[in-house]
């Protein structure tokens, strides 16, 4: 693997999942784990997951979300896509070392239909790049993972094209992008639920999880948020439960 010459082997969720990742460049943060915890507990958000589900992970990176969701019994089929060929290679390795069957596809969103054709999914999950590609100098090792390769509106529109009617869309993003996200969901989704993620108590949310149902006309709501850190910098009780994988 030319760009990433060295991989480290780490683990998440108290060792439930082993994770190879580059020692220099993109490193897994807590965001995909937070998002996965909500996707795994969708019944608690008012969206009842079907017994057998097809899930699409858009922008999979090293496969954190795909691996977690595949461990859930109701995630019978997980497909992961990413534009970065080397990330896809690592994702495949991670699926192998965890003995999990994940279909990994290396392609950009603009050409995915030539691979998936008319295939639709029960759920589409995404932890897209957060940074605007023009916002700062882009390092080669982090460019594809951290900087947008397409407009967020187009990214979300693609996700909904791959959803069945009534399917569930789940996303984590910067809280500052809430206007863009809600505008993207207008007229295509309902039952929109927003979960704020606070870095510490009495701070503004810096992340949001957004869950929406395609073609639903139900009202939107804001759910109780999660505080990540206590004031002393330690993880909150809620965050420790998430990071331990108690939702699996």
C-alpha cells in the first residue's frame, strides 16, 4: 500500500473489534462509534429496524461503522463504499481479521450506480468528510478522509437515492452544518430526529447526529443529547457506555 507504509492494529469497543489503520493520516475518532450506537439502537429513536436489513455505509474509511453494524444480528448485509482505494483495502483487511462479511466497493459517488445499479437499501449511514475543500491547506494523507470531495447537498441526495421508501438515513456531522443538512432533507424525508453531541456540559454542541425517514411526513424532533467529556476531561458515563460497545 504505497501511501500508507505502516499500519497499526488497534481495538475498539473494549476489544470487540480489531482495527487496522494508518499510523500516519486518517485515524478513527469517536464520531463513527457514536453514530453506530444510534443506528444500532434505532428502536429507541422511534424507528423500528426490520429483522433483515441491507445497510449501505457511504464513505466507509477503514470500515468502523460497517464492522460495528455487521456485528448486529439485524444487519444481514452491509455494503461499504469509499473513493479512497487504500482505505478500501484496509477496510477489507479489517473485515477479514474480524471474520465479518462486508462488501467493500472502491468508487466515487458519481459512478456508484454503475456498480450498484438499481439496488436499494433499508438503511444508509454516513460519516462524511467535515471540512470544506477550500477552507485550509489540504495534506495528502488526510485529503480524502477529512475534506469534502462533493457538496454536502449532493452527498445527502445520493444517500437518499439508494434508500428504499421508508428507509432510514443516519448521519453525523458538524453542528454548524445543521442548516445545510435540514435544507437537503426538505421534501424528501420526515420524522427527522436531531441528537446534539456536546464536548462538555454547558458547552455548545459541536456535533449532531441526524436520523430521518425517506418519504415520511411525520414531524421533526430534537432528542436528548450526549455529553462527551466531564469537566476534568474524562469521558462521561454515557460516553463510556458507548465506547465499551454496550449497545451491541
